[in-house]
């Protein structure tokens, strides 16, 4: 059994003039205090962008935005992203209502596995945001994992083997014509089968365009293979990477409250909504922000 660890320095906060960042764990995630997202000045937003680069996942509590104000905040991070397999709201075409009613019969939850959003697209999302309107009294937490720390923990010899590899991503397992589990999401319209032929090929290791850090860019939800490898070879290699990436030392766990917004960087994190609240209602609103084509900058 390998001993995997990180240090508190990995998620240390800075001192700011307009916001306060309180880290959740030594690996990633910070709650941000001292701001109202409806009245966010340019100086405070610049500090927020720095905090996002440092902590990878940000949480804002006690925010009282309507959906138009929520969209306005999201648009400051870039153009809205595409959501190819889930119907958006008619009146807010960039927003997905993530809903599980208390009377649903099956514990399945939307996105209920470790993944990074839509990695099969040519340009996967940079950021995803969730705004909580109604959450269970307990349960329904979301887990996040830092894939930069996972990369940095690996040995130099193993890194040198991974650097030239290209991973294959596909929505087939989650949204293909045979993915009938989506019918168990009783109150969400899943567009399974419509574009499941999509397939993306991206560097297995990518460079973050803002921080310059490297991160593993594979995930259990959408990564289906590695170019040039036999399926069984890729399966064993990916299984090891997934185990390292989702180790508790590289995680944080977030408990939702009404009025909370979470935003995470899909380029260097994985997330996993926990299915442990069957019989209780949960309603959130999701927005994605468009990203860039993944790349690996070669070392000088």
C-alpha cells in the first residue's frame, strides 16, 4: 500500500484587500467571504481570479442571486459553454436545473461518478458553477480532487512515460443509446444517444493556461482508452491513475446550504456528487464556461 500525502502549503491562502479565502483542506478548495456577487467590483474580481487559480475550487455562501444575476456573474469568467446531453432551461438557455425530488424511486444522481465535465469535446469547459436553491438537511455533498497534486506526486520515471500519451474520451458509456440508466433521472431531461459518437483525443497530461502547472487530464466518467495501447494495457494504467487522483489526501468535501455557489476548474480537478439523500429534495442550477483546447507545454 502506497502512502500518499500532501502538505498544507499546497492550499495556503493569500492575504487580500477585498475578499477573504478560507481553505477547506490541505489539497484544494476555499470558502470566500466578504463579498456580494451581485456587487462585485473589478478589484475584488481580480482577487477572486487569483484565489481561483490558487485553490481550484471556490465556494460562496449566503448569496441571494436571481438566475439573471447568476448568469451575469458567470459571464465574467468567459463565454458560456456547451452542454450537449442535458436540456437547459427554456428561459435561461445557459442554465441546467439539476433536480432530484424527494419522491423519486432510484438513488441515481446526475453526474454521480468521478469526472471532469465534457472532456470528450474539442474544447472542454474551463469552469463549472452550481448554485444551490434547495438542499437536503444532510447528505448530498460534493467531492473534489486536485489532479495537479496527483501529477506532482508521481515519480519522475513514471511521469516521463505519461508525458507523450494521448487519452481517448467518449460520452458513450454515460450518454450512448445503451445508457438506459439516464431514464432513472425522473426530473431531468437527458438527451442520451443523440451525439454519443463524439470522441475527443487530448494529452493525458495538460498544462494549465493560467498557472502553468501540469495536471493529469483523464477521468473515470469519460476516458475510454489511450492511443497506441491495447485496451487491457490502457485499463490497468488508467485504473492506477484514477486511484491516485481520487486519493483522500488530494480531496475536499463540500456540504451545501441554500444560497451557496460552488465553482471549480475542470482543467485540474475531478468532482463527484455523493448519492446519499434518497427521499430528500435537492435543486441546484448549473452553468459551464467555455474552455480552450488542452495542450501540454514541453519543458525547456
